[in-house]
C-alpha cells in the first residue's frame, strides 16, 4: 500500500506507549494497533485529529505517501 503509517515513530519520539495513547485518544488498543501496523483500510478524520492533538504533531507526521 502506498500510504505508510508512521504512528510508531511519533509514539517513540513522544515516549508514549500504545496503552497511554489509546486512553488519551479514546479508542481501543486493538483499533490503534491495527492503525499502527498499517493494516487499517481507513482512518476517521476525527480519530486522526485526536491522535495529532495528543502527540502534538501534524497528520503528515503520521501518514506518508510512498510510490511503489
């Protein structure tokens, strides 16, 4: 898939665990894990906004387009 999810990179930079991010964003760890591993087919803008707010980053810090 040409969209790469760099959520794990941003979490590492902020020294935040999956559990902590899940609690602060308000989504399950399972759904967050699916997003983090790049297995998600879609992400709601509301969820992306919440993640960016908690991690203090921009959507482009998390999502990256890579040509195959």
